[in-house]
C-alpha cells in the first residue's frame, strides 16, 4: 500500500506541474496580438549603446551598466506603445508571472514527491535526477503536442 501511495504522490505532483504549464501556454497564446505590437514598438526604437565590454573586468559595474541600458531600452519601447497595448502588455506580464509562480510551486512539490518515491524504493540518486530531468520534459512535450494538435484540428 505504501508503494501505491508513493506512486500516487509522484504522478499527482507531476500532474500539478504539467497542468499550469499547459494552462499557461493556452492562456498566453491569446496575446499574439500584443506580441506583434511589442515587436513593432521594439523595431521603432533605436537600440541603446551597450556599455564597453571592458566594464566586465569589474563584474558588478558591468552588470549595473548592462541592466541600466536594458532598462532604458525597455522604457523607450514601453513609451512607444499605445495605452491599450501597454495595458495588454501589463496584463500578459501579470498572467505569465502568476503561472510561473504556480508552476514553480508545483515543480517543487513534484520534486519532493519524486524524492519520496526514490526513498521508498531505495533507488540511486542518479535515478532520482533522471526522473527530475525527464518529467518536466514530458510535461513540456505534452503541452507542445496538445497545442500543435489543436492548431492542426482548427487549421490555424
């Protein structure tokens, strides 16, 4: 019975991870229009001059200068968007962040349940790590296949 419970936890944990990944992909597909507007705005704004690579000899300074240049570019692109497109972009960002947090939490639960299964059967640490690598790949593959199948069915 303990083995069945360990397997239930393992499968349940990975389903908890696969579900938000799939749902996020479905919901975030709706923002293709926003991505087009963002791409057009990004093309219309000149790229900032990157700081000299010599600043990376002092990594904290190089990092700060690089982040500052990227921030200025991001602000310029955002300013080039219409108010409606900015609102859509913020909504997209919030949804993506929410799904990322749900998927990250589910991933941690799935890893814990995988460890429990590993301990129950006294598998090697290598078996644990193989499962921790393979299971997210399977979850992502499921999402890609479902979306591809839906697009083929709808002819889009």
